[in-house]
C-alpha cells in the first residue's frame, strides 16, 4: 500500500489553486513562542502582584487559583476587564501597566522577543500573495498586525463585537483580522471561563459565516478553554473545504473531538514557525511550476526594469542565475562530447546547447551594455565563473574574453 499524501502537499495544492478560500484560526501557541503571555497569563500575574501587596501570605494561593483568591478577597468574579478597571482605571495607566507584558524592551527587541515571529511573518507573506484573507485569533497582542504592516498590508481589525456591523465585507477587504478575545488594551476583552462560554450575537454571526464559507487552518489553539468557539465550529453545517490542524496543539480532548467531527487533517510540525514557513515555501514552489515559460524577450524586458532599481537587485540576480542554471543543467543532461558521435549527431548536440544558452547570452549582452558604470560587474563575473567551473563556456559560441 502506498504512503498517504502529505497533508502539507494537499493544503498547499488546494491553496495554490484557490487563493483565499482558507481562513486561519490562531491561538496562544502562535504568540507564546515569541515571548508574549496569554491573556489569562496576564491576569494570573496581576492577581499575584495584588496578593503580594495585600496579603503576602496568600501569594501561592493567588498564583495557583487566581479566580478563587480574587473572589475571596474582593467579592466579585475575576475578569480581565474588572481587574484592569480596578488596577488601572484610565487608558494611560492601563497602557503603562500592560506595556511590560506585550511591548518589547530594547533588549528584548534585539533578541527578537515580543516581536513578530517567523510564523507571523510567514502568515503575512501568505496574506500578501492572496492565499489568506481572513485571520481569526484568540490572541490579545498585536504581533499579527505588525507582521502585516511589515509587508505593506493594512488589514481591517475587528476587536469588538460592535465593530462587526460597520466592517467591510470579508471578500472586499485586503485582509481581515478578527480578534475574538479582544485587544490587550481593550476592556471588552474576554478570557475567563464564563466569558469564553458565551459569545455576543455579533461574534456568533460573523464567525459562523467564516467557518461555513472558508476552510480552516488551525495553529496554536488547544480548544480547551474557549467552549463558545468550539461549539461554533462544531455547529457549522457545511464542509466546503477541509480542516487542517498542527500536530502540536491538537492533543487535548476537546481538540481531538472537534478534529474528528470535522474529519480534519494533521500537519506534523513542531509549531507555527515551521508550519507556516513550510507552507509559504511550498506555495512558492507551486507558483514557479505554474508560471508559463519565460521567453527571451520577456526575460530581457525584466532585466531592463531591474537594472537601474536597487530594490530589484535580488530579482535581477535570480533572473540571471536562473538562466545560468538552465544552461548548466542542460550540459549535465547532455554533455558535449565527441565520443561515439558522428559529425551530424555532434552538430545536433551543439545546436541544442546553443539554443539553451540563447536566453542567457541575451541577458549578458543586454546587461553589460546597459550597465556602463559596472554596478553589476560582480553578477556578470559570477555567471562566467559558474560556467567555467562546469566547462560550459564553449557552448555560448564566443570566447570568454569577448564576454568580459
């Protein structure tokens, strides 16, 4: 029996063929790897700090069961909103209180802590290429928005239920980030079991539409606490597109039950960084396969656009080296040798190699002609050195000295 098809290959192929039909569901595991705490982690730490001041002897109890400690000492249910209102009643004090949890210090920024991770940046590239348009996240932080901004995408961010009524349709926005638990500076944020057991009607309507109309890629979400979100996914009537879930976060009982209900596919990966980086790379490979062959005229036109623009130095390098690789690959597949060949057969081989070299010759001639100041001399020399290394310069039809 043959091995089953790789879930990553299934997902990448589907996304490449139908851009924008998959939404992402991102949980705390996507951001904790970047050094950002969960919303509940923030609440627990703040309660511990309050206990250290009000009742130092009970600090361990506060850390182990913050809800009980808060209720026993303050007579009300513990929630992100009520706790912040008590500790920081104004926006300015609230921002100062939460900055240490979500905003990187200079040292942390240098170490890449509390900044967009490889996973965030890979997701941003997926959005930029049009593969993903909708991101549902339970995270309070703004790392996803920062990663999108870094690639020039300005998403509509829906962090409060009231914003749903005035939002752009999902299909018309360049990207939509739905923060179902709110933003870390928003007093409407949700994180306690009671808050996570029931969503406002606006959230229910919007999320039901997302889960009905889009395929779902889940990463970093355990499904252990957010019972309202679990019920919404379970109740989705249609199964237009499959569910994919990273292996690391789907180990819990709720996650496995939901996974089975939706007949999901596991992507075996160590975490969000690896999963989304691999997915982005796979899509790039499929894009290259789907591109029509680049004619010599098209290649020369691109080279002329790239030459004067420093922003396109990498594109210029890839264009020229891509043509070089084709020449070298052709020589490897059909070496130019007189052994066992008559004159006619040898001429056929030579003509084949000259044809394979035609595009590279045109790029080198055009590049050198339009680069009188020698800004790209290193590139032209690199091409010739690679050709010399594989003993292919004679295939260009002119001595190397004439090309220098």
